[in-house]
């Protein structure tokens, strides 16, 4: 049998479905902030921390790449320096190199002094010339020695002729660094 409620509507029991819906709504309203701050925010923070960690690990990996690149650059630089030394050694055998050496010898030549002969090897130059006096040949020797192009300049032979004229022979040892430079 079915129960009949004769009470006026304001005194009657409210149906459970409406009450359940209201309670569920209040529960959800209270549960959303709790779920957000208790579960969602820590999970988002964890994801951001993992992403930040990955980016730092990537930067660290790039840093090791920089070290590798630096080592490769140093090796490449050493290789280029070795090639440059080889080119300088090749350049020393060229006619232009010896033309520059002759220009140096003529540049420091005093007046009234003449070069008669010019013999060269890898490390030294033998010069024969004629001067009006032994002072001119000594001045020429000092000029060549102070030029910076030769490590050692020495008089090998002096022959005195009539009228104080002399014939001299000088040996000049070439400085390798200065030998490759061009004369302006």
C-alpha cells in the first residue's frame, strides 16, 4: 500500500533527490578547491620541475659540447700553425725570399761601398764587396748586425788594395723569424 501524506506542503518531507542534489553540489564545491590544491597543483609543480631539470640537463650537455668544440678548435689551431710553419719553410726557398734578403743587404749598404758577390744557403749569406776604406766595411757590418735580420754578422776576410780601397767578405747568419718578413 501506498502512504498518503495529509500534511500541508511546508510540513512535508522534502524528497530525497532534491536534498541529495544540493548536498552533492555543496560537496563538489568544497571538493574542487581541495582537489585543486591537494592534487593538481603538486602534480603541475612536479611537471614544471621535471621540465626545468631536463632543460638544465640539456644546458649541461651543451656545455660539454662546448668543451668538445673547444678541444677541436685547439686541435685545428695547432694544425693551422703547423701548416703555417711549413709554408714559411717553403717560402724561404723561393726567389722572392732571397730578393727580399738582397733588398735588406742593399738597404744597409753605406755610400761608396759596392757589393760584388752574394752567396746564400739555408741559414747564412756570404757577401763580397768593395769599400773605399775599412771604416765603411765595419759600418756596413754594424748596420747589418743591428738590423735584426741577422743573428750574427762576422768579417771573414779583408784584402787591402792600393789607395786604401779594400775587398771584404762577410758571413751573415739569418734569423728565421725576421727572414720571412717583407721589406717595405
